[in-house]
């Protein structure tokens, strides 16, 4: 049984209805609005978004604080990040 993620953040973005590369485009636009040190929770689907968004967040120098299923063993994940 997987853990659930319920921590609050400064920002929230749901990209479960989007496909790559739009998933990271929306994430990047959100990060650009954030101040250094602020956090965001981002809902994303398994597959390409789950593989690409966390990797690209790290490549841009930001911190992935956590990445876990939103509900135990669910198809939607919650990515928690901190802007550098």
C-alpha cells in the first residue's frame, strides 16, 4: 500500500488533463510566477508526465521534495517542488 500526500503548498497545479510537452510548459509557467523558496503541488498522470516533469524540474535547478501517488496505488501522482 502506497502513502498519500496531503502537504499544503504555496501553489497548486493540476495537469492531469494535459499531455506532454504541455505538462511541463504549464509547470514552467507556474514556476516562473513563484518566488525563490516557494513550493508547489502538481497533480500529474503516470506515463510521460510522471517521467518527464520531475526530471525537467530538476534539470532547471529546482528541488523535487516528494513524488508519490495521490492516493494509495492510484494513477495520479502528486509532485511537490521547491523553486530554487
